[in-house]
C-alpha cells in the first residue's frame, strides 16, 4: 500500500473473526465529510429571475430609455431562484434596508439524470 496515502483514507480490510464493532469507521464516509467542508468556500452564481419575455430582434432594436417591458410572469407569482443556471427553488421578493432580496419559499426537487 502507498505510504503517502493518509491512514484515514486507506481502505480497511476486515480481519477474519473480528466483530463488526471492532472494525474501523468507513474511511470514505469520513473523507466525504472533509470534501463537503472543502466545498464550503466554492463560489456559485445565484440568479433571481422575476420574469421572461421573448422578443424579435426588430422589437429589441426599437426599445428606448424609460420604456416599460411587460413580463410573462404575473405580479405576486413566486420568483425563480437559480444556482449556476439550475433551478434551485422559488421565493418572494423582499426589501432589506435599501437592497432587494429573496425569501426562499420552496426548493425544487431535481428529477431525472441531469443534462
């Protein structure tokens, strides 16, 4: 076995006649906790979407300063919250001091196998 691998990450081999209570803790489970603690410092992009609308390019070119764009989402509907482009959940807009924020009201369960 490679001596450069820390002991807690080396796979444990059960010894014949040893009881389950005397076997060491699964090193991969312990390592998983360490991995998640490493991920705490990873930055992600969080996006709050208040609505969408499709335009033809000709209509986009006609936009002017001060013009109001109506969105497909109705007032009062939950806002979509995305993390790195993936829908995380929905929430409602709030004002915190002089800034906008979002109060998460539901998380969306991911179904399927991804992209």
